[in-house]
C-alpha cells in the first residue's frame, strides 16, 4: 500500500471512497453532513487545519458558488449542520477578520466575463444577516 498525503478535504474523500462512490466538488456538502452532526468541527471538538482549509469554500458558497457557478440546488444556509458549522468558524474573531465579502464577490463576478457578461454583482443580504 502506498502512502497518500491529502492536500485538501476533497482529495482525501476521493482517495478514501471506493471508485463508484467518489464525489464531485458539488457533492462534498452531502458527505460532510454526517460528520458534523452533533459536533463543532470536522473531527469533533477540536479545531483542525482541515476546518480552516474548508472554511474559504464554505464562506464563498452561498454568495458566489451557488449563484455564479450554479454549484448546487441548495445553499449552505439550507443545511442546518453546515450552516451551524460555518457560523461556528465565522464566530472566531481571527477567522472573521480574514473575510472580505465585497472583495470576494467582486473578484468572482467581475473576473469571469463568459459567465457574467453584464458584470452584475448580485446583492445577497440574507447571507450577510445570518453571518453577523
């Protein structure tokens, strides 16, 4: 057996699951749901690097991936465990300081003219209200 060092949660899941069950990025949410049931972080009560590496994707999901890339039929806020998990991470002051949603949205919505030729940046007040 060869040694595999995962560089992301998705890489780990792709390596750990049998070939028929390997998810795409948009299926990652479904695979995280059982792990987050009744615990604060991916590995229980301890914050790990995996949590911090997952956070940027989750914080961008509702505002960018859901709208711009149409990555899912549901938002993070539609999944109670993931929504709670995102709020838990965002409530850490040193994590919240790293988030600039204006910059994130401007970057994605203005840098893909083939997806957004009119360069419209949608207003997403419900996400900002739930994270403050």
